C-alpha cells in the first residue's frame, strides 16, 4: 500500500484505510469473534504433539537384540512388550486421549504417540482406584501387564489387582469375561495360589456338581456288576425307599446345577420336595445303568466328555512372556481338575468337553417333573416338549409308579377318637375287671393286690378306676366344631423397592426384552440386553426365574440364532405382557 503523500502513513490513517476497504471487510480474517486472554507459554504435557523423552527411550528398545559376538535375534512380540512394559512400569502421564484404539493383539508397539500418552494417563487413574471406561484394547493391555507381573509386588497382589479390575471394568464391557475369567484361574494355577480364591466363580462349583454325578454313577454301576444283586424286581425303585435325604439332596443339587432345566425352581419341588428329589435322582441312576449296559460311553462321559490329559497353554490369547522357565510343578484344583508342568510345558487333566448346562440332561429332568405331576394330579401340569426316547419314557414312568406305590403304602393313618363313647368304654372295662376277680381279691386279700401295693394297704388306690381330677376335661367334638376360629388374613402385598412398574414380576427392561422376542425382533432384543442389562445370558436367566412361578417352566431357550421364545408359551407370555 503506497502512502498518499509520498511519506510513511500514520498508524491511525493506515488503520482507517484498512477498515474502509470493502474487499478487506469481506475477508475471513474479520469476524465478530471475541478473543480472550491466553497464555503465551504452555507446558509440554499440554501439547498434543509433544512426546516426553521417556516414550522415545521406550521406542528405542529394538525388536532386534545384538549379542556380544556380533550375532543377534529377533524378539517376539510378547518379549518386546514385556521389556517395554518393565521399562515403563512406574511412568505416569497427564494427557487424556479422547479417541479410540482397537487392536486384535493390543501392545505398546501398536499405539500411536497420542494413544500411548492416553493409555499411560488412563493407567495412572486406574492404579489410584479410578477405573473409567475407555478403549477395550486399553483394558486388555492393562491385563497383559498384570499377567506379566508389571506393576505387581507379589503373586497375591497380582491376583487382587486382576480380580478387582475385571469386576470393575466388566460393568462397561461384559465381553471381557470371556478371557479375564480364564486368565484369573490360570494366574492362581501358575503361581500356586490357594484354589479357594476361585470359590466365587463357576469352575469349582461346576466340578463339585460333576463329582457328585460321577460318584452316583459309579455306585450304580458297581451295584449292577454285583453278581449277588440279582435282577431288580418290577415295581421297585432304583434307590432305596425311604431314601437317604442327605445323599439324595447332594445328587439333586448337582442335577439342578448341570441341567438346563431348573429343578429347584419347580412348583412341584416347592410343594413336595421329597417326591421330585427322589424321582429325579432315581431316574439319573436308571439312566446310568442303561448307558453302562447299552452304550459305549458312560452317561457322564456322553454328557460332559471324557476325563483325560491334554496340552495346555497358560494365559491363552493373551500377550504373556515369562523371562524364566517355570519350574516343574503339580497343581490340583480339585479331585477331577489337575495341572502339570514339565520342562516349561503345561498340561491339564479334566473332563474335556462341555462345561456348561447340558440340554439332554435338562430334557430328562423336565420329563421326570412332568410325569410325576401327572401321577400326583398336580394342579399345574407341564406341557410335553418333543418326543422322549422310549427307554427314557419307560424308566421315568417306572420310577414314578414306584414312588406313588411306596408313598401310598406308607401314608400316615388317620385315627379318629369318639370321646362320647369314653364313658361306655370305662363301664365295660370295670364290668370285665369285676368278673375276673376271685373272692379273696374282692375282699381285698390277694397275692396280686399285695404285690401291687408292696404289702402296704395304706393309701390304696385302684389304678384302673383312678381319675386325675386336676387334669382338664377334654373338649367335646361338637363344642370344638362350634367354636369360631378367626381366619388369618394374608399380609398385604408390597411393591419391591426400585420396581415402580413391573409386568408379571419383570422390570421394564426385562418386559421389553421379552416383548422383542415375542415379536421375533432379535436386533431389538440384543440392543435392550446390551444397554439395560449388560449380559444377555444373565437377562435370560432372570426372566426365566421370574416367569417360572407363573408358567411352571422355562419360557426362553437358546436356538441356533440365540435366545428365542418357546412357542408353547407364546399365548401365556402375551397374556402377561398385555395385562400390565
């Protein structure tokens, strides 16, 4: 811009000329934005593009390691992660990362500079007890560190940190259970910690239930192989009657834990527990005998696989590195679940098969409940689902018939006493006594009378005719029947705390999920399960438990495409949902 008079323009004049220019006024550099005061200097931690020297030193740890003789080797991804993690064990940052980080096998090497700073900032908060939702890959990297002993003082400290972080973060991402549960168990085995640390989790309870089944099966097969036993008589149960309540309850609990049919939630069990308990246990014994005679594998093996030893990978699917080979070790989690380490290689001996509730066993237990209800004339019958094998139908019917026959034969006898005839009975007894006395006894002289009163006639009493006048007179039956008895009113039902709107005992999220299944909207059902409950399996169990009292059976089962409503109960469910 040239000066108007050939000299340098004054500052005010120059500003006025700029502000008067229409071309400049339309420029993007002129706006109504108001600028506030800002610091001229910022710290390195506040700069997104700044990378502290500690990160540069970590990245300098090369995958190629040179030996003293000039040769070298490539480090595995796990070893590189271990060395970098050990180097950064105590490092903390203050630069949150708002973006996302997703990796199939997340490591430091897979992160960008901003992601690295974000991870170590998030980790610092986790170590202080502030577990916030972040990238799931960040959570897995933190679990890898604990498994490798990074940030851990001793094995017990590592177990506690693993458990507490898993329980806290699964509220954000329930899918973390798939790996964290197994890694927690492997950590106990690897470091030789007490098996009781795993008591709250499924492994030990599953094994105990499986042990109960195997012991019952072994006893049944041993009796079957005994040549002195002979053939079981028709009409007799496979188990003794009356049964051993402790042994039967142990087996019943195992059947309830391992079958897809919830026996303990049955209406019949709540009404007559001893009947359903005995029949179900006897049916299992009969099935065990049938498999022993007719099948190649035992019943337990057919349901849950055989027990044998296979090679085992510790912390499978995790980035795990051990700087030193694990010493040889034998570890027994329980009597049917053992681990062995030889020359650094691990193996596991257990039932290698299905480790969840068995549908085939559930079918048998439900059929036993249904047929027993029919035999007892129970007011809430179960609908038949599918066709049972002939052998199973026959043995269940035999056990039900045996129970009904035994319970009828041992039913308590009702004795009714007519008190109005008591006076006549006493007069008849006195007459009979008088006719049996001899003359000496009538005169009060008899050996029998002398022996009865110890040769002393003082205070003599006739025991047959003595009546205790201090005892209250019995109430006549007519008077007792005429006495008014005030009925006991049931307590008023109260609403459960926190459930202001329920349908058939369901919270709104459970009712919405059930309605989505009713409409065969799998996408909506999955959405409700993830947003409102977190775990779809737990949601299905809660609905089945709530509706069992109303339907008497499981209403949701797992099909090829996931949870689905049983068609037999569609009308019942529609009625529950529409009657809110």
